[in-house]
């Protein structure tokens, strides 16, 4: 009877493994996952080329995937704490459209990532033969586990073999985006909660495992493979085994918790007090620099305050982010479809724009398309040539020579507008702790759209000498200027800086016989 039970259990395990392997066999000491189910074949490659070589592969089976496939292994960190560890492996790639790479992560339970690298800055792309790659991380004393493996983001195929994990000299430079030697103190509260969560996880997992074992035993009773009496005996035995597992594993974690409390009583966490502030830095303009876990960054330009690196990363990678927009450049008018022989000075006429915009990623898992919208104040200035000023004649506003020599003549319109753009941002995405991480304004950007709004104010400013006195004359009024403004705009640039073009579809003066449309060209800055 025991042989029958053993055979049945092995058969069930084999059936489950076959279902989960997606037609590829998978070694028991590795695990895998894919963020979009059914997107990849993952497992041992048993084609003749790799027969008996223990080569693992990840192959996309869809033409477009907004996610990744991952092969990984997790081990206890006990043998590596306080040491520098190098992971090496060989990878072969074919038609990798986005990127692939080895990765390794050192964790303190699930509460903190102590060090991490996924080759995001030196990614595997395209097609390449077997190449040796490596990841080097330092394992802090607090570490509880090390996870490592290989991942393929989006489409293509990679092969993975000959993975080693070895302790190396501390002179080796860490390759990680999160470096273990820079790890900050983990607070007492964070540690206590992490251990408590681990105790709960141990208990829950053992209970779930017991439920699964009892369900299998009940199925054997229904099928007549074993008797009810034998089933009750097996259930009791399984329950005792799981209870013993809980006692053994929980005792280890309770020992850690007791030691943690003793360390707290002994004052070993006093150094946290000196690290809570971490100082404050003031930034003008864009900044992608890491600011540390406990440091505050005040960005004057974007009017944002970040309390630590995690706060900065979380806010800058949200689906909708905000920016302060500033633009400035040259301003003129299009007459008869041309700006040649303009009545206004080319260098003396200028525009300014100041506003706030919101940038929303359109697709949840793709960083290319964004809707950009907001509110801005625009200042359009025109400086007439040949000692001329604007004069009003009924419903016509025309340029006329001023009888007095003037040093400056400027006509200004101030608008409140709502710009809307479709933005193509080629910043892509990165992987952080095995999760896609989206950032904007990190690469080339292109936007196309328009704007609409109202005219807040029209004003003409004339400066001249009056009996050796400097005189300035300011005249406010509607000047027959259009009350509403609407137009097309586009920009193209890199990171926060763009070349910016605007064209008003409405005429500058609503009833003038000759229609003139404002056009602006300059630089635009979007500060995150």
C-alpha cells in the first residue's frame, strides 16, 4: 500500500510539473516567472545543439510583450555576509529587442534591498554568441537572502549556463545600482516588523502545505487507494511534521527577535538618531543624482521637496508626474505666409512662457506615449522697426511713424493658455528589484499638439527722451487684439531641454485687413 501511495504522489508531482513547465522541463533548484502569463517559454533547452549541457532558455512567444521573463534562484546569505560576492554566467542572445541581463539582489527579508544589480546600464541587446558576464555585490551583515538569475525584457531569446557564485576580494568594485557598502542603518522598527512578518509567513506556508497534503490524502480515500483509518493516521503524521517545522523555523526567528531587543536595550541603535536627518540640499534645475535614504532635496526650479531617495524615485516614476515649464525665445509675425521683411525686429522681439504641466503615461506598461497638459502664462513681445508704433484707427490697428524719436517701442500681449501635447518619450524603462521602473525626461523627447486660451492684457510701451529726461509711456487697452488665442505647437529635445515652436492660428488683430499670425521659436525647459 505504501508503494501505491508513493507512486501516486510522484505521479501527481510529475503531472503538476508538466503543466507548469510550458512544454519545457525545468530544474528543481531554479524557479521562473513571467509578468505577462503565456508570453515566454522558459526552461531547459533540449535541442540537439544543447543536448546534455544543462542550458536554460527564455524565449518570447508573442510579437509584442510589455513585461519580462525571469529565471532565478534564492539562497540563504549565511555563508556570504560581510563579503564581496561575484556571480558569473554565460549568456547567448538572439534578436533581443529591448534588453536582457544577469541580475543579483541581496535582501533583508522583504523589508529592504541591501544591494542590487541587473546590468541595466550595460544590458545585453540584439544577437550575440556565448559571452561571459558578471555581477559583483557586497553582502552586508544584515542580509538574510541572496537571489540571482537572468531576465529577458520584452521580446527575443536568451540562453543561460555555467552560473557560479564565489567570494572575491573586497578590492573588487561593486557593479550594482544599489551598493551594499553604501547600505544605511536599518531601523529597529523595520527589523522587528520584518522578523514578525517572517514568522507569520513561516506559519502560513506550513499551514498551506499541510492543507495540500491532506487534500491529496482525502483524494486517495475517495479513490479507494487507502482506508479512512490509514488516512487519519497519515494526516496526524503530516500535522506533526508541519508543526515541528513551524517550531524549528519560528524558534530561529524568535532568537533573532530576542537578540534584536537586547541590542536595542544595550543602545546599539543609537546611531540611527544621527542618520535620521541626513542634511538638506538645494537644487536649481534638473537633477537625477541619488540623494541618500535620509537626505532632503529641495528643488527650487521644479518647486518640489523630496524626503529621501525612495520618495524621489517613487514620485518621479508615477504614471502621472508634474513639471514646471519655462520657455523663452524669438517672436515675430507671419504675413502672407512669410516672416521675411518683417515690420518687427528679429532679435528684439521675444516671448516668454511660464507654467505647470502634467505628464501622464498613456499605456500602463509602456513608456513611449504620454499626454502632456497644463496651464501657462505666455508673454508675446513685438518691437516695430523704423521708429514706428501701433495706432488705432476704428477697428484697424496699424503701424505708423512716431513724430518723436523713440529709443524703444514694444507691443506686448499676455495670455492665459491651456497647452495639450502628445509626447513621445524615448526614456524607456528600467528594471528595479525585478519590477519595471518608468522615468520620463531621461532621453530624447518629441511633442506635438496645441494650445488655447484668453488674452489677459494688451499693452504698448514707448520710451523716448523728453528734454534730456528719460520718459516711458505705457498704454493699456484692447488695441483690437484677438480676445482668444489658439494655435499649434511642437517641441523636440533631450531630457529637460527642447527646441520649441509655436504658431497662432488666430490673427494678432481680429479685424485688420491684413492678417498677421504670431510665431515663436525658442528653448523650452521642463523641470521634474
